[in-house]
């Protein structure tokens, strides 16, 4: 699987290179990704049918969709996310109250989804939501906010740090803990907390160190949660991995909605164009975005992380 992942990264890099060389401003990349997501929907439905039949020892057959109301709610929620995402690329003259209403509706939809799945992986859900929120915070918000520290290379520094931390996190903490799993877990949690605290310091070098510490935690947590889910005796292992990515996605969407909510509020109060954050040309508004966006998101993320650490068993 690692080789496959690196092949995907290589193809993505080639596609980005073509996109940038032709001056398409990521239009090609996002269009291809959108088509891939649409193409995956039928396969996901068929996989769900197969998995349910397989584990209930039934002959495989095509099933009708169940819980249609949840499918409709999901479409409404993702439609709201799509509208908000479009704001980064297109000038839509939507009033602030309309955008805040879209964000509120999306939050309600995903809250209903989480409540409906309250009995699914209850002991691991907070950890998975935290994982998704962290990834969204690093890759989405900070890929744009890094401009105010490092200019046009900021986005690439963030992606580079994420890849480094994601790939090396597990090995780093295992070596530091001399392969004592419980100690490695505590070190990774300490890295996560220190990373958040360093992000509060408005300094370029502490910013990079902070992001690296957070991504090292993500890199450590990903394989350990996989191992935990596969070795647990009270849950279905394969379905648990599917739920892992579903709840991680919910956490990522929560991060996006939180960021857009803050951004819309800041834009309305300060009469600052919404798109200015996604297309910065100078660092004049550093303190505005730092105080009104960066610090609140850091504190929210830190609160979720501390809640996760408090309820997470101190062993893997």
C-alpha cells in the first residue's frame, strides 16, 4: 500500500506541475479530483452491500438504499460545503447572513449524522474527529495562512512538513521512547500540545516547529489507531477502518465549517473581502487574521485535542 500511496502522490505532483505550467490555477487538479470522487460513489455503495452480506454470512445481492433521509441530509450538508468551497475560486455576492446560515445548516446536518451514529465506535470517535480536525487545520487553513509568514512558498512548506511528519511520526516517537508504546504515546501527545502552544507565538521559526510537532503526532496516531481498530475484539475490524475515515472526514468538515464561520464573521465586521484570505498579495492583514482566525482555531483545536487525550486510554 505504501508504494501505491507514493504512486498516487507522484501522479498528483505531475498533475499539479501541468496545472501550474499552463496557468490553470489548480482548475485541472480540482476537476480531476471531483470526477474521481463522483466515480467512487457507486463503488462505495456496492462495497457497503458486499461488506454487510459478507459479515452476516448471507449470499451477496444488490440492496436498495436504506435511510434515504440520511442520504438527503448528507447531500444538503455537502452542497453547503461545495458552496463555501466555491467562494475560494469565484466571486459570489452572497450576503454574510446567507453564508452564516449555510454554515449553520451544514453544522446541524453533521451533528444529526454524528448523533445517528452515536453507537458506532463510541470509544474511538473523539480520537477520529480530532484527527480529521487536525488535518483540516494544517492542510487547509495553514496552507493559506503560511503566506503571511513565508510568502508564496508558505503553502509548499506546510505540505512538506505534513508529509515529513506523517511519514516519520511513528518512527520518531518509537525511537525516543525506546519502543515503549505507552511512553511513545505520551510523547506524541506532549508534542501535540506543545505544537499548539508554539503556534500562538507570532514568529516564523516557532510556526514551522509547531506545525512539525503537530504533524508528527498525526503521523504517530494514524498507524496506532489502525492497529487498535484491527486488534480490538469488540468491533468488526474491516468496518471499523471504513468508519475511521468517515469520522475523520466529519472532523475535517467541522474544521472547515469553523474556519469559514470565523472568516465570514471577520469579513462582515471588518469589511474585508472574503477572498482576500485565500488570495493574499501582501502581509498587511497578518494581525487581523492572526487574532480573528488563527488564535481562535488554535484554541478550538487545542480544546478538542485535550478532550481527546483526557478520554483516550493511556496505552495503544
